[in-house]
């Protein structure tokens, strides 16, 4: 699931094609019809479905449709690679411990939106990124893997984002692989 540029989605797709991750991305779900992730999926020949949140009355009705598509596609796990919408308990309960998210901070610091700006405002010297399981409370599920990133005086949002994303692209496939080991024994 993605809403933005899709650099994490692309990193995951690459790790599947190189064999670093023994997985197959059967479907990309986006909520923004013009997001970069969608164009990246087209280039990679990965099926993509759009669920435009502006066309739904409630989060539940959107998640119902998304859930149906996931079931039709026989997905075994869901990776939120820059999915910027809160998901409902319905989706979370349908895939217990099988939904992962990547967040651009060292959780539990700076949850929610604007995590990178929050780190800049707080003037921390170290921030980073986290891959975690998704639970009902936003950005709070069990942590699988984190990477630390230094913050320098002269950093701005663009520079720090790029430094964090470089690490995200490394730890996201690693986090998926770690979680998959526990799924295989279930
Ligand atoms: C990432 O920084 C991720 O941590 C956050 O949204 C951003 C998505 O970037 N949740 P991209 O679309 O993968 O380039």
C-alpha cells in the first residue's frame, strides 16, 4: 500500500527481483490516482488498484473494498510503504500480525504525520526509521527493525528526508524478511 512517490515500494520490488526477499508483490494499492508509486508499478508490470479516499463516505467502506481485493489476490501479507491513511480495525483484524509499516523516525519518538519535521523542530541529533507491525494505535505496533540517522545543524526537510529514505530502502526488505520467518512457522 502506498500513497506517495513509491521509493519504498520500488526498493521492495527490487529486493524481490534480486532474490534478497523471497516474495512476490501481487498487487499495489494506492489511494492517490496520480501518485508516483502507481507509475512505478506500471513500469514494473505490477498490478495496481486505486482506492480514492475522496470517493468514500467512511474509512470502513474503503477498507471493505480494499479487503475484498486483497482476498481476491490471495495476499499473505500487507506492507504499508508510505501509506498515508489510517486503516480501520477491520483490515488489521483480517491480517493479524501480517501488516507492516515503515515510519520515518525512531519510534516511539515522533509518531504520526510530519515525523521528520518533528525531529528537526525538536533539534535531536539522531533520528531514523522504523519497520513495525501495524496495530490499532497508529505507529505503535511491535518494532521489527530500526536504523539510526544523524541530524546535522544545516539539515533541512529535503536533506534529512533523503538521508532517512536511504536507510528505509535498506531496512524495509529486512523487516519484511524478519516478519516472514515468524509467519512461516505459524
Ligand atoms: C516514507 O518516508 C515513509 O517512512 C513514510 O512515507 C514516506 C514514503 O516515501 N511513511 P515513498 O513514497 O516510499 O518514497
